C-alpha cells in the first residue's frame, strides 16, 4: 500500500498536525483526512510520497505553481 502524509494547517500556513499512514487508494486517504480532522485546522493537504494529491480549501492547490518544488511536511 502507498504511504501518505496528511497535513493540517492554520490559516497562516503553519503546521497544526501531521499524520503518516498507509492507505489502499488516494480516495481512502482523502476520506481519512476528513475523518481525522484536527480542531483549529483550516487547511488539509494529502500527499502520496512527494505528490500533492488533495488540498482543501481547493484554492490552495490552485495557488501552487507547478514550477515550485514542494516537499511534504514543510
């Protein structure tokens, strides 16, 4: 099963919590991210290895330029 990292962030982008897990699919990781939601977190990111597969609010994912290198947990 693929490894996933779920990051919860405050409005200012600071990391609130991080969960590292294995899931059978991207869909399962997204569901887990919402089920484990952390109080005070305004943003959710789900990473499969070094690939951002899901972000809420959705505008955060659109703001990220494909030319910028992004690493999970930063």
